C-alpha cells in the first residue's frame, strides 16, 4: 500500500529479459534499510525487490505486469518516480494507492498556466468512467487531483514543487502514463453493478 507521495527519483540502469523482465534501479534510498521481498512503487507499479546493492535494487517483472503498464517502453536511463510501501504510523498525504496499475493513459496536451502546468490525458475508454472531477488518480505513482473530465480526456494541474520532486517536469505530449484509478471509485462502481 502506498500514498502516491513520491519520495525519490530513481534511474533505470539495467534491463534484461531473463524469463521475466529484470530491472536494476538506482536510488537515493538507504538500501541497507530495504529487505529483499520489499515492495517499492516504481513509476506507480508495485514491484518486489529481488536483489540489492549499495545504491540500487533489482526487481523482476512478469509479462502480465508489462502488458498492463508502460514498462514495455522503459529504457536504460529512464527516470522513475519511487515510493516505498507504507508503514504503520506513516502520514497518509496523498490517497490510498495499491500500485496495481489499471491501464495506460496518453498525454494529449501540456499548457503552462502561471507557474503551474496543466496536462490533459486520454484514459482508456473502459477506465474513463471511474475518473471524476475533483477525484483522485495515481499517474506514474503520483497522487493527483483531477481538475476536469470530458469523455475520456481529463486534466491535471502540476505545481512547481511537484514538477521538481517527481519526473513530471519531463512530461511530453504522447507520453504513455501508468494510470491507477481510485480504489473507492472501483468499489462504488462494482456495488452499483450488483446492487
């Protein structure tokens, strides 16, 4: 379980296909405090640590995870939003994020507004119904508030701080973004279906 508050920016330093996909991610985290088997959200994808070094960790990624996320486009040198799993007593500053990506959204426009940046994204049609104005989404692991929704297109506003402490300062039109819809929206929809 995560909050969507990014606590480090890592860099993908190695990627290899070994049955499953294996990635090595450099990090500023104190890896002496990370256990093999720990979960770290990497661009919003909950991945299990399978190896550790002084300033890196390795993860193993199944074909299922690759098929549901933007991981097929990952390349060495890519910067990644990182968040360690919640511990009892941690502050819940964003919203409840599972790290189970629902699909991939596409950046369709970027407009600077004052010091902030408004980004519009197109969600897959089957997920768009779960996105609501002033609701929450996790995009590449970042907890964000939705400004507006028109069909499958929704808007997010990034303040300078968010762009500085995440990879959102690097965003470009056409980027494929890991999208996790709000857990509450998912359960409300399911209850309405069976109710």
